[in-house]
C-alpha cells in the first residue's frame, strides 16, 4: 500500500541493521523535508546521517542557513521526512518521523559531514558528472551545521519500480 500522506503512528521503529547501514553510508544523497502550518512543503539536502547504536534515532546534519525553511518547520514541531538515495543504483529509502529536535552540531558531527561531503562528491563525480557542479550542489558551511534528530515512525522502499512506496515493516 502506498503512503498517501503523513499519518502519525504512535510507535517509533528500530531500523534493521541493513537499513541503518544504508541511510548512514557516506555515498548516499539525503533530502530532508517538512511542512509548515499551511502544509507548504520545505525541502533541502542534508549533509550526512548517523544512526544511534540502538538504531531507534536518526540524526541528519543540515546547514541551517541554506535549509532555513526546513529547520524553521522542524523547530516549530512539524513532521519530518528524509529520503536516502544512492546515485549509482538509484536505491532509495524514506524515513518519516512525527517531529525532530534541532541542536548544535558537535565537532564529531562536523567531521562526519566533511567525510560524507567528500564521499558523495567522489561517488557522483565517478558517474561522469562535473566535479565542480557536484561540489557546489553539496556545499555547506561547517559553522552553520545543526543536528536534526528524530525517531523514525515509518519507513518506505522508494527505489523506482513496482515496490516504490511499500512500507518496510518493523524498520526494514
């Protein structure tokens, strides 16, 4: 059954190891989205992702200046959705949460963002895309990074094809 809009599940998920590994992989492109009180969507790129050891919390690193609308919506308590896609294969997963917490990025977060930035640029440049354009697309300012943490409440297969939109039961 396809996801036809956001619903508020009451329980968070524990992601399967393979899902946690995929969403936190360095060569995965991440989009983070939310909405405002008028249901106006806000969307921007996240720089990196880390998953808690218990696999029940996901943290996205976002440039709060570039993604100001998304961060504003999340700080106001609106739902979050994140899409993780591997450019070479188009494998794509989506995670949703009922709300997120925004906090300052730590020095470890800033280093993770730097490493993931290098990895995603290398991955996409290896697919014959112009390196300068890819670097520009994934640019962020370390001093503007914030950590956006949420408990996933829904997970979906979104790889193009007949299974796109299928819920991943139990987090994967």
